[in-house]
């Protein structure tokens, strides 16, 4: 007779991988830096960051649950649910807890911020998982989710306000670029299971070039958008993002997507400096 291994020790690592934890933590870090840049007070800033993290968990777990059959068909090695490394029931329970946490935390940060996060950010992620990822509109959830993130933060402040338009544009451009680059390593596997989003229709080369251009455009917006003349540091940051855009253009595997996240981090640092 064998002794069962507790779920938390046997399946916890796979459960975290099924949540797409890397991209989720990257978005959470961007949110924290935006809160710092815009001066959102505690505890609202902490609630926003935790709410975004919970929302990202729901999107990641929802994705792995919905795609399990497709991932199994093409033997995806990076999908714990499809590989049976974590029980689908465990993921479903975790998803339910994350949904509840996302709702509560987001609304506690302020009803305006909470509604934007839940109805635009989180809803866009799930719309992508459910349908839009396989259509020419696959870019739209990324544009909406990333573009709404500055508003999620600024609307949680003691005096709720909308972010400047240039900040929204920068975030939306980075989101679409991240989508194009994130899809590149899986184009063949996705096509084999009937997924034909915008990157699949454009092809690898065009997607890579378009993403690099979007990254640079987003960085230009972050440098030229704030009031006043750009500082030497801002111009240096723009040059750095140009180099990262080159990595996005010629890199392989996950390097282009990581370059996109790096560009986003540089741009948020620019926001922090501009806010001061």
C-alpha cells in the first residue's frame, strides 16, 4: 500500500508553472513600478499590486485548463496540465480562489480602479483564452489589458484620476509587441491545433519586425510624452530600448519576449523618473 504525497509538495511547482508565473510576475512588477511612479498611497498601492497578481493567476490557470487538449495533441513540454503533472481539479480550485481574490483585492483598492482592472484587464485576458487568440483580433486583448494598466493604478489614488494619454499609448504598444513576440516560439504548434491569431497570419518574420517597431514606438512615446524636455538619461534609456528592440528582431526562442518585458521595465523606470 502506497502513501499519498500531499498535493502541496507533489503538485505545487507544477501548479505555479501552469499559472504562467513568469509573465504574470513581470506584469505585477510593472504595476508596482507604475504605482511608485504615480505616487499612489499605501495601502491602495499594495491592494492594486496584489489584485493584479491574482488576476494574472486567473488568466494563466484558465489558459492551461482551456488548452489542455490542444497542448496534449502537440506534446507541449511546458504545459503541466496537459502533461498530467498537476490535476486539473487542483487547477480549477486554485482558479476559483484566484478569481475571488482578484475581485476582492481590486475593489478594495477603489471601485473605479477595480472595475477597470476586472472588466478590461482581466476580462481581456480571458477573452483571449476563450476565443480571440485564434482570430486576427488576438492583439486586441493585449492592447486593452496593457493599455488599461496605468488607469488601474491612477484610479486607486487618494484623488482618482485618469493617466495621461501618452502613458496609455505606451502601455498598449508594449502589450501588442509582447503578444507578437510571445507567440513566435509556438507558431507551428499553435497552427497544428487550429490557432491562427495575428502572429500566425503575419508570419514569423513580419511579426518580429512589427514587434520591434512597436517597442521602439512605445519607448519614443515614454521619452517624448511627459512634459518638459527629455533628460540625457531619458535619451540613454531610449538608446537602450533600441538595442533591446534589436534583440527582439533577431533573437530566438523566448529571448524576444524577454526583450519586450525588459523594454517595458525601462519605460516604467522612465515614468518613475518623470513623476519625480
